[in-house]
């Protein structure tokens, strides 16, 4: 795993093979969105400098929250809007916005 520079003290960037995860923590969605947009710009610069590219059509974003009705998602942008989803698969694990792992367990159950 390699990590490009992370410029916000409460964000992390992780690269594993061809998958990248940007993680921002905070209490206010708008502030997190602003910082994540800045982090996206920094990561894109790092990718370009290292002759890598981001597949924008596969780029997804989700807001993880323990709240039953979380705040409204804020737009993220990487030359075009990033699709915001409530559930996605990352490194073989199905994640939902509340981290219940219900879908992941259901998928595994079907394979058994």
C-alpha cells in the first residue's frame, strides 16, 4: 500500500492496487465536503505527477453516518460531479452508509 500526501489533518488517503479511498472525518457535512474536494484536487495532482489517472466513471462517494436521517449529501467534483451512493463494494466488502454489513452478509450467504 502506498499513500500520496494528505494535506488535511483529519483526512486519510489509501491506495491498494488499483483502488483508492479518501476518508474525511468531521461533524459537519459541508465542511467535510469542502475538505474532500480539496483533497481530491491534491490526489489528482499526485496521480498526474506519478503518471497515473483516476477513472472518474468508477469514482463513487458515500457519507457514512450513525444518524438515522443524516444531513443532505453535498456535491463533490472532479471535473464533473462524483456519483454519490448509499452502498458500494470496496476491496470485496459491500459497505452501506450505516455500516450495517447486511448486504455483505446476504451476498456471502448466497455464495455458501
